[in-house]
C-alpha cells in the first residue's frame, strides 16, 4: 500500500506539470478560444501522459535508490515518506517554463496576451512557493500527516488552475461578414513602390555612408525619412517577412515555425496550434492522437498581404520576386521561382507578360564581375548569379512602374542574403574593405543603391518605401569534435541586427533621430501614404513622423474592422 501511495505521488507530480503545460498551450495560442470543455479535455490528456511518463521514471529511480542504498528512515526509525518533493519540483519547473516563455514571446503576442501570461506566471509562482512551505512541514511528518499535506497541496493546485482559467482571454480576429471601407479622394493618386531587401543591416549602411559609396542612402539620410527597423529576434526570417507583408504579429498570420498542429480539440480551420515559437505543447511533449501536422503557410500565412488589400479596394497591384508568393492575388505577379529557375514557365501572371519579363534578363558586365574576384570560386559564381537575378527583378519592377497602371508595386530582393551565405559571413559584422569578402559585399550593395537611385530619378511622382528586415545571422555549423564540444559548452547566439526603413517622395518629411520602427509598421504606413483605410486588426502603427504637416492634414486616418471580411463594400468620397 505504501508503495502504491509513493508511486501515485510521483504520478501526481507529472500530472501537475501536464496541467500547467495544458494551460500554457492556450496562453501561447491566443487565437484559439479556450472553452471549459477544451481545457478539461486537454488537461486530462496532458495530465495522463505526463503523469504516467514522469511518474514511472521517478518510481524507477526510487527503486534503484532503495536497491543500492536502502530505505531512508526518520529519526524515530520509521520509513521516511517520499514523493511530495517531486510535486513541489513539478510546480517550480512549470514556473520556469512559464517565465521563459513570458520573456521570449513579448514580440510575438499582443500586449494584452503578454499581460495575461504575466498574471498566469504569478499564479504559478505563488502556488509553487506555497507548496514549498508545505514541503518543509512534510519532510518530518508521518504517513498520515504526509498524506494530509499532499491533499492540501493538491487543493492549492486545483485553486491555481481555476485562477489560470479565469486569466484566459480570446484574441481571435473578428471574422466580419460585411465591412464598409470609406476611400478618400486622394486614394489612387499616390502610387507606391515598396522594395524589401533581406539582410542589409542599418549599421552596414552607416559604415558605407562614411565611405561615401551610397548616394541614394546619403540623400535619403539628408532629405528623406530614414530610421532603424527593429527585427524579430527569431531563428527564421519567415515570421519577419510575413509580419512585414501583413502588418500583423505571428499569432495572427500563423507563420511561427516550420509546422502547426490540428487535433480533435481544435478541428476548425484557422484554429491550429501555432506553438509560438515552438517551445512546448505537441512539438515537445506530443500528442493527442490523431495529430495532423501542417506546414507553415507562406508568404503571409492565414492573413492577407498588402497587395491583396489594395486589390480588395479595386486597385491594381504588381508583385515581383516576393518569397513564396503565389501566382494569384495581384494584377501582375512574377514569382521568386520565375527568377530562381531561369525564367520557368507558368510563373508570371498574366502569362502574356512572360516574354517581356524574359527579355529584361541581362548578363553582368565583366568590369562589375571583376569586383567579386578574390573570393572562393563557388562564392564568386553565386554572388554574380544572385546579383543578376536581383537586377533582373529590379528591371521587371521598373517596367511595371513605367506602365502607370499599378497603384502599388512590391519588389523583394533576396540575393544579398544568399551572397552573404556563400561568402560565409556568419556574423552581423561588415567585413573590412581590404578583404575579398568585404569588397564583394560593397560591390553588391552599391549596385542596389544605384538601382534605388534610378527609381527615385525615374518615378518622382511615386512614394518609394525601402525596407530591410535584416534578420539573424545563421549560427556557425560545427564540423569538428572540438567545435561540437565548444558549442555544447558555449552555444552560439548569432543575434539579429537592426534593419532600416527609407521613405522618399512628395510629402515625405525629414526628421532627425526618428522613432524606431518595427516590421508591422510597414503595411499601415503604406496604406496611409496611399490614402487607404487601416485595419483595426493590424498590430503596427503609421509612421506619421515620415510625412509633412500638409499631408497629415489632407489625409484622413480612416479605419475598417478588417480587410479579411467575407464582403468588402467600397465607398468613395463624393461617390
């Protein structure tokens, strides 16, 4: 009987850990409505799984301890009770998991969700310390008193579970059936070009400006709007690019990791567990069968990208080389697969524009290619190829802008990041100018600067937004036993550099030391610059400091509930 009681106390410790993890799963996935039935079901499953696994493992350790060292006795010579300490340990381990996620997820979740998670962490902390005090009395207690203290501790856990449930909240986006969008008179009269460049840090730009090699960025710092952009410190840039395209945090668009999960507890579309950023839940502990694993959708996940918002308001848009963009969703699309696969057929919409897009592909001039000499043969070939693709995509972008029929043109340039990878630049530091890698990077950035300067010169009536989400440098991959051992002792933290935002055009103001921007600010700012309403479900803000007083007075800040309603009714001023 004593053995069973000791065993069940260990099972109870694992079940308590599972209970707290079940609550945490909902705190990390606020897009799912936490109903009492769902919470009870998930708690029972997690409690059973964790209780059986951890309880059996701890009882096996107890069995080995007794065989090796014998049973522990109290001062009175009676067998010492064990097991309640594991319940206390489970509570403190749960507190540690909550605390870690509270600090990791501040950039992924809305402020309200972080506040709820913070209060939940305080509840778990209070319960853990109460259990610790009870454990101090339980250590010297007899069997009957020990069981009474264990029951009391479990009651505190049950009470804490009730308070955790009361701390729940739902942050699911409102799915409106009909939304009315009031479009002002200036809408459509301010065509916009958005150029996104991956992995071009702000600090690199500042260094190169000191060398006097970037005329576009020099004039932008002097006359335009130029500020830092704070990137998400994520291991993958996909979440950053999705937030930059939608103006929403990852819990809304769902691009949080490689996979999401759907189970019998959340069968509805749009309610899959996103596991931001993949720390606990099914990814780590696994499983309410049957579990359906879903690849993270791109480029905008479950949310609507910027060009689709323009299209819903009956404006024409062009999308060129955006990562993982589909062939539909805009008036003109040239996918990244079109450029990466030497003009693959079927990746341009409308298909009649394919021949014209292919004609813009030009080889790199020999004198420019010579600037990449000195690098490794593979890096040399890769850099020239990536630069050719970027300049090709830029030429397609310029052609669509010359057409004059597109109110929005979006271009992504990804070649610099690939070139950095080929050059093995594993840290966010600009190589010295005298090195081969430093010369190659400078040659690449100077060509991008020249292209941007051409856009400003050729399209003075357009608002030009240039943004780099920068992003984390990839960690060094160990290839020797010594490198593996060093990585285990001192893990590499690549960090993430600040990106930048540049805005040029009529009505753009120059500010000294402007406020830091974030990736979710890009979409609201572009919508405002175009005279279009903002979605209330967006998480960014308009960079109002980027515009002159006259623009702010003549452009009303209008709002709609969401661009993702089933029906969007457009009303134009004076119409």
